[in-house]
C-alpha cells in the first residue's frame, strides 16, 4: 500500500478559518491529478487504485459525464480531498434522467476537521453541488444524485442536510421451500419450463438485440406498477451492462486462471422466450449483483430458484438484494440516500437498488 512519505506529510492546522484559507476546491484534471488522487485513495481506503480503473469508472460509462472535485493544499500543491460523481443514463416515469452516484468521498487523515458549515468536508460538498448544477449553454437531462454511505455517515449526513434517506440495503438469503408453497405462482409459471443459461463473457454474447429488447419490455411492464414506475432508475440496457460488468477492469482478475468475475445469466421460458437476466459474482462471496426481472411477486424467488448453486460451496448459497417471501433478511451497513439537488425530491419513491448499483461490488 502506498503511503505519504515523511517529507510529504501535511503539517497544517485542521480547524478554524485560517486552515480553510489554505485550500483550493477545484475540478479534477484527468491529465495531471490521477496519480495523486489514486495515492489519496490508497491512503484513505487502504485498497489499491489505478488510473485505468479510475478512468473506466468516471470517464467510460455510457453517459460519459462523470465529474470530480478535489481539494488542493495551496502551500504544498498536494491533493488532500476528493468527491466524485459517476453519471450513467437513467429514467423515471417514462422521462430520461441522468443518475449520478456520489462516491470516493475522502479526506486525508491530517485535514479532517468535522462537519461544520466551514469544515473542509462541507466546503467540498458545496463545491461538488455547484459543479453539478452549474448553468450550461445547452440544456441537459435532469440529474438525480445519490450515494451509498455507511450507517454512521448516513445518520450524520441526514442531520446536517446533505442526505435524504432512501432505503437500508438488505441482504436476502434464500431458503429451501416445499413445492406446495409455490402453488399459486407455479399455476401460471411451471418451474420445469423456467431455465437459466450462463452467457459467455464476450460482447457478442451480451448482445444489443436481446438485452435491449429485455430492457424495453421491462420498462413497459413497469408502467403498470405506478410506485416502481415513479422511482428513478438506471437504464440497464446492453451498453450499460457491457460497461459495468463486461469491461470492468477486474472482469478477468489476475491469478484466477482467466475466470470471469461477473457472469450474465438469461432466464428463459419454454427454451425460447427470454424473460430477464441476472448478473452474479462468486468472489469473495456468491452474490447476485444485478437483475432485470418481470415486476410482481414471485419472479425474484423463481429466478433464484432456477439459478445453479455457486461453484464456491457456502451454507447460504446465493446472497441478493432481491426481497421475496422465501428468504431470510439481514440489513447491511449500506444506506441508499439522495444527495441534495437542490432541492431534495421528497415525493419520489426509492429505487430498489441492487449491489451492482454501488461501486463496491
């Protein structure tokens, strides 16, 4: 892990106006700032980060409009803070929307100074909001900003007005259920006619035709469910899936024999009609990270029931955020929250976020 060397250690006061006068809040420069921001990431989160991964995350998404604010310590020129927004295409109630996930919120340990109105954190947050909603020469699709803070940051953020809680993300562990418990669902959907098939990790297999048709069908089905239709959501078409999973910098991790990190599964009926898809990841824990399924009760459980057991033997099998009656629920430390626009969209219902909607899975 990279750390700041002693000669580069930041020696500065951490409280009061005098400290704040030593900082510049500006947009990240991709050409010159990437090595420094990757080093800051490793110092704060104690995990590796490469310029290649960073550019995939913020610059190569289908919308291509990610943006970042950095905090520069003026006397030394060092980067000591960062907030970023990954922007991907989205929609709500039939209208286009840009979905902006706020992530990689970090301050160097030596400059953390609380969350007061003149703190570095608050000034960084204000700079990000100003950048997100700066007037442009050409009108753009509305931006909905959200994030996935932990429990303590979510509580503090709600208290100081930088977060509006949306949902506590919950894990569901499937349990074995006798066939009689499925009788009403299987009268319409015989389980013997539901099959799931893994797609090879190639752009040809993750085809525009099939995946875009499934998303269009899903969008049309949601229109009959007003609560779900009114919630903001990512547009999970072929372009999004290929960027998020197939082109992920760790899709083929080193040292794992070329085994793909993410697997796309198509759910079929009668071996000819695709109904939806799941994306899974087996390491470090077998997780269903994403899905596109018909709305309505029963389909999540049906898809998980059709999914083969993970290759990694675990007592709980696949873990997902797909709530259904035949599973045990366990709240996670991850909270979904809206980040102010301004203002908050208090009348918008929450999306049913999936693990893959975060930048953690």
